[in-house]
């Protein structure tokens, strides 16, 4: 293919993943997941902007069009971050780790997934889709980049401490889950949390804009299989039905 028609070309150009190749001509200086990106982040003392998605993800395409193809956003990202793109279908291991982080920090998850972390892979901020500009109660990329830049320069000690605490807490939670998943009290508490946050009208959990969270539905299906609680089954079926209606 003749590459001269493209204005930009980044480190994703040699990747095999169709999703990563979709971003190979963004003005964002994307790197694939690998030591080159982390070494550069350490050398330039920059935080990592990790974006995880997949080729058929609607909100991934929206975020690319609004932000990653936008020269203003890309310029700010390139100045502040070392940016990494991951295809969740190519690296489900990475996706699983940072989805846990996103759900722990925000109470929900989905794609496009956005993680900001230190050069040694310790996350301190997580989210999903961000528009270019802020509106209503949703922060936009322009504002987010500026806030992270200011904090990285002026509150680095607090960021490092927060990142350490997040990693420590995540490790503790994972240890508890692995040891106590058969503990009925733990499972029932998690189920009650889902029940309290369930949107009976539109499906999903919480009242903010929702994104597909298969981890939540998988838990509820396992809970239904174990307890035959029809409410768990209903939450899954209602959520999937509304997702199908909404496209």
C-alpha cells in the first residue's frame, strides 16, 4: 500500500492486529504494549496513557474520531503522555488486569478503556470513553490531559502514593477473591450490590452512561447457576435485551 497519502504514521504500523492498524495513522504517537514505550516513559518522565479496545467497538471508533484523529488532542497527548494502544482480543491478559482496575476505581467498566499510569505500570486514573470537550458531568480529553499534566508536575508524590495504594488494594482483593469465592457471604454481598445498582428500566447498573461489562454479567450467571435466584437471571436477560435494542 502506498503510504504517502497518510499525513501521520506511528509505531503501530508494523502490528498485525486489525484494531491496532486502524490507529497506525493517527496523529497520536501510539506505541504497542512493550518495553520500548515504558523505557521512553521512564527516560522522559511521562505518565502512560493506555487505551484498550477492539476493532468492532462502537465507542472505540467514536473516541478515535473525536480525539485520536484530532490534531489538537493528539498534540496535547504527545506532549504529556507516552501513549499505548492495546487490542483486548490480542491481549486479553492485559485487558483483564486493567478492567479490574477500572471497575475498582470507577464502579463500572467498558471499552474504550482508558488507564493512566506511572512508567512502572502502576495505575492512578481510570475511565472509559471521553469526548474531546467536557460537557454536562462528563470530562473531556482536553480537560483531562491538562489536569493530569498539572498533577504529574505538581503532585507527583501524591500520585505515586495513590498508585501504590491502588496496586496494593487490587492485589489484596484478588487474593481474597481467589481464597474466598466459595464463601457465600462474599458472593451474596456482591449480588446485593448489583441488585441495588440495577437499572430496571434500561438494564445495566447505575444511572450514568453505561458500557458493556461482561464481567458483571458473568458473575450474575454464575450466581444464578449456584443459587437459582431468578433476579440474577433477570438482570442478565434485561441488560442483554436493552443492549440489543440500543445497538
